[in-house]
C-alpha cells in the first residue's frame, strides 16, 4: 500500500497530504495552477514539487479572472 511519504502522490493521497478537498485539487490541476501531470488518465504529483510550490507562496495566489 502506498505511503504518504512516497515521492509520487495520487490525487487522493495529495488531498490527504494537504488536507484539501479532492475536487478543489482536481480543478487546480486541470487549470495548471498546481505542479503535477497526467500519466494516462491518472494525475500524479511530485511531493517535493508540491512542498516547494507551497513554500514559494504560489499556492496562496488567487486565480486570474477568465477573459
């Protein structure tokens, strides 16, 4: 069974790691606002990149309005 300390996290594991909703994270991933990528139809997130993204303050920036 995967551990929360694995390098690559699934969307569900990321939701548990960040204590955020799965739907919100999925939306951020689709918008390209969170570092991650798709392998086939599955999203994967590098835990170290997520940590750096949060520390950089990018996670706190509001979404740009759609034109």
